[in-house]
C-alpha cells in the first residue's frame, strides 16, 4: 500500500526568546489591524475618517483620554483578579458577580455611614468591597473543597444571583424616592467619592500598584509558590505537606476580593454617575477572562492587553457615534482583531511546514542529520 | 532468503531542538524475537511510536514486508499488521475479555452477538492461548489482562508485535509464561519486538538484540553470541561493573514499628490488612509484591497521606497517627514515590528543577518570600551529583526525560537527609547506569544509619540490595524473608499468596 504523505505538518516549536516573542506579537497586531481595515474598506466606510475617529476617540482631548483610562481600569483590575485564580487552575468565571457584590458592599457602607470622615469612609468602603467580593468567591471555593462541586458552574450562576440582588435593591430597599416613578438607586453622597490625582480618580494608582504587587506575589512569595504547586498538581501539594484546601480557599478569596475591589472603585470613582446600577459590571468580568489568558497570566501582560482592549472599546464607541455605524459593525471589527491575534498565538507555539515533494526533502534532511 | 517483516532505514526524528532518533537502522525477520535495548532517553519509545503511527519520522524509510510505507495514523499501522502492546493496558475494565478482544476489530458487524464467546474461544484455541472469554477485566490479574491485550492485537490480524516493557508488572512465573507465548508465536512466523531493561530476559527470550544509544542504533548482535556484559557496555558506551553491594554496618536500633496496620483507600476499601513489621537503622527492607498489592498505601500511610484505619505506626517509639504530612516530613521521614506516570506525586511538572527542590521545605525560611538562592544551589548539586541531563536548573521538570525526572526526585529526598527513606520504584524504567548509581546512593544512606524501605519490582535486584524482603499480597504480609538466603522462586510464590514458610 502506497500512500501520499499529507502536505501539512505541524510540530511544536522550541521556546522563543522574549525579543522574538515581542516581535511576533507586534506582527500579530499589525496583521490584525490590516485585515480588519480590509473589512472596513469592503463595507464602503471611509478608512481615513474611520481611523481618525479611532485615534481621536481615545487621545484627542483630556476628556477622551480620561474616558480611555476609565475604560481600562475596571478591566485591568478585574483581569488581575481572575489571573490569581487561573494561576491555580481554578476556573473563576464569576468575576462579574464578584465585582457587582463589591460594588454593593461599598454602596451599603456609603449609605449607612455617609457622615464619617472622608478618608475613613473610603477605607471602610474598600474593605466592604473586598469582603463582599471575596466572600462571593469564597462560597464557591468552600463548596469546591468540601463537596467537590464544579467551580465553573457555581461561579457562573452566582453572577446572576449578584445581578438580581442589585435589581432587588433598586426596586426595594435602596429605591431612590426622589426619582419619582423611575426605579434607580440614588447616587453616592459626595463624601463617598474617590479623590482625584492628575485629573482622574485614584483608581489608576491602585491599579498600577496591584500590577506590581501581584507580579511580586506570584514570583517571589511563598503563597505565590503554593499557588503554582497546587495549580500543577493537588496530589503533589498534599504530598509536600501543604494544606491544599486552605490554599485553594485563600487564593480564591484573594482573586474574588480583587474583583470586589474593582467594583468598589468603579461606583466610587466613576466620575459621571457615582451610582450602583444593573450595568455596573457590564461584561467586564467576562472580558477579563480573555485579557488574563492573552496576557498569559502575567500582571504586566495584563496591563498591556487591557490597554488595547480599553482602546478598542473606547474607539468603538467613538466610531459608532461619529460615523453612525451600528454596534454590530464595531463588534465584527473587534472580533476580527481578536481572532487574528489569537490565531497568531497558535503559530507562535507551533511550526507548520509544508511537505511538497517530500522525497526530495527527506533526502535533504537525511543529509543534515548525517553531518 | 526470507523477507524482513520490518526494515527501518535512516530514521531521524527531532522534537524542536532535541534529536530523539538519528539515522536509526533496524530490521526484524519473520519468526524472530528482537530485543530493543537502550538507556532512558535513547529513543526506543519514539522509534516504536513511529511504527504504531503516533509520530512520523522527519526522514528515513519504513518498509513492511519489503514494501515502503508511510504510516500516518494508528489505523494505518493496524492495517499493516502491526500490533503494539503498551505498558499500560488499553482495556475496558467493565467489559468481558471477549468484548475487549472484539472491540477493536473492524470486521465485526454485530459486536454483541451471542456467539461471540464461542468465536473468541475458538480463536484462542487456534493460536494456542488461554483465556476465559466471559471473565470481566476488573476480575483479572495483571498477567491475564496482558494475555487479553495480546489476543486482541492478534485477533485484529497483527503478525508484527511490539511489546513495551511487558514484564514490568509480572511475577517471575508469569514472565516465564509470557515468554512461552512469545516463543509459540515466533514458531508461527510472527515478528516480535520486545523492549525491556532486564538483560537476563533479553538473554532468555530474544534471537537478536538491537542497541540504541543516544538515539542512534549502535549495534545489532545475535543473542547466542553475546553476553550481558557486552550488551551493557554497548548500551552505556563504556565498561561498567554489574554487582550491587550489600555493605555491613554497625547501626542498631529500631526506627519504625508498624503495628497491626490497616488502611482503607478513599472508597473505603481495605487495602492493607493487619500489617506488622519493624524497620531498623542501617537496614534496607525490601517490599515485594505484584503491582497493586498495597505498596502504595503502605508508603502513603507512613508519610501521613492516608489515614490509619486500625493499628499504629511508631517512629522512634512515638506514634505518628494524626500528624500532618508536614510534621512527618519534619521529624525525618522522607518519601520518594515514583508513580507509573512518574510525575503524579512528588514533583510539580510545570515548575523548574529549582522550584521543585524546595517543595517540602520552602515554608521554613523566614518571612513571606521564597528563598530561591539556596534552592538553586541545591538544584545545581543534585544535577551534578546525579548527572541529570538538562539544559539548565531553571528547566521545567516536565521537559526532562523520565529517568532524569526520577533523579531529581530521588536527589531531593536523599539531600533532605531523612532518618527513614521510603523509595518506591526508585529505578522504575531507569537504565542500568542510572540504576546502579541510585543503588549506590541508597547504600550510602544505609551506611549513615538511615532505615530504607525499598519498594521494588525487580526481584533479582531486591535480593542483592536489600537485607530483608517483605512480601505483600492483597494487602497482607505473606512473608518477611532474609534476602541473603532466599531465592527468587520463593519470593514469586509468596507474591502470589502461598503461605510464608520463612519468617526472619
């Protein structure tokens, strides 16, 4: 039986140097922009105008820059949060709910003690956000450790529970009487607003601090080491004398607490509304999953990737309003960019070679091997 | 002149920058048993995987029955009549022997026909092998499972058989029976490749031997015209001495008393029943038994990983029941259990060698940060002392070959200087050279007064290395014998549950 060899041959690449890796990813972004531009041109949109809006939307004025940063921050912090759990291979896809609960906790403190000294109030709100988000995650970790329940399902379902808690608060206990028939939660008292540094609320300092902190935490601390071992194999961790359940619960709490903090910072820092709404998370908890993975769970990578995501998001808004395009259009545009970059990821890890005229090539290879 | 069943010419296969096989030549004739011999990482498995369609060579040609072929998938391989018996059986546990045998064959239209048992029985008689077609796999001993595996590939029409370390899980008696089967098949004109580390088995069963070293085929010799010594030298590349020391020492005192110990697994099944023995300072106590006789549970109970159901374990007269694994490590009991997949317990595969060094003691340094400087030094010394071949100490353990993974694990355990060292399958799948180095290390520990519990597979080695050998069968001790005066056959009988006549 003689058979033709298949032409495409896929094999694993030896690991690339950091510089090469950066070059490849740069190339990926360039390709993504080129291909998505093709889509823009094919739909008959004015490409020059299009990119003008992309750039203006994010960088033209102080206002748009501030909008861009405001877009990036919740995503950045939440992505850092999920990265902590992912490092341990704990599939926390409940960042959305944990963020919401963090916002709820902070709002509760702001409504209950509106007259505390400003600094103390903010600190208490942050603490409440951290606890509320963290406990929302800890619940799942507890059931996971005790009964082996599936964390993916549980975190996912708790997202909806959190969302409906906000709805209940909006329609019931926290309903704004001043809004007449309209159902909404009142804005936070001014005393509960985050301070501003450099024209924007202090969230950005906290976010950058978290990036560095988590980098150190993962790489140099004992707890970070425990996370890697448990993520690799629970059996090995147990054998090494680690308290596996304790580590799982602690790590998930930290992961969820960071997401909760993102929620607190969002309601308290968002300069336009300062208000807890149903849309407080707005899908950030899910986008964070993609960001964390694209960044390979590296905190500095998360910083870079969430910058691009924020940019994409902000520009999309500008394009929609400036060029009167539908959301569907920008969704496709974003989709193409993501798809191309993820596709590149495959080629960075694997080598695909074509085997045309395999006999001749075999001979060459043999020659090489004999040398 | 007969045609070769398999002829490999100039096979080269690389993974990234690693060359697994380079310009390998190998041929197997019909009616012949060829032993494939080589150290760990010499490329035996890679080579066989190319025959069974799992990998494809970068260059070189494969001829089956004189015809050049391209094997792209396990399906192709099967069609060419190649049958591979893997070390880990690929059988459905809850199904009968007959169903497992019929499962993989394509010619069956109606698999669940009532006549299937008859059919399998008739086939077995035809090829002269014995198995109860109705027996469920989970009811079978390891050797029976292996027989089913062999019948399965024969039923699928294989006349070229590849067996990957088939004797690793068998008792001496079972091994002999397997060899009888192989000899019978040879008479019928089958071509057989057997991969093994055990040189006496190579001498017993093979007609010719092909030796791989560092991915290259260095020699093919006729078994009748060679010696174990010559084979070893071809494999390693230089002369080695083949004796295991059993040094005497004057350490005294009991380190570990295991007292009427019973242990249950996570499903509540009793895996150790009423086990009692002592382990003395400066002694190597071997633990023999067919795979799954409770060796793993014994190790885990002593290391504090499994709760004690009944009985007690005393370390220097102190009961260790209820102590956490970390406390047990601290008082000086070290365990290196090499599981079948080599990584399941003891090492974190995606972490570097350095990070694996501190697995058990990272928490002892002060402050919240991990001290990697010390770890790097330790990694460096283990890599040098045990000749671990690795690009660097920062390489992930997963990227090392099996033997090197083992050296890292054992090196760490010995470095921790425990007073009781538990090693399970320390040389599992290791080549001669590395194995002897590990025996030497274990002997050094013994002379330092360490009590070593040596769970092993190779009875020849255990009789040479250990002072006493404890035999487990179905979780019970069937005998504790003096290694100096016991024969392999006695051990084999004890392993299958015969009454222990010699108690030391």
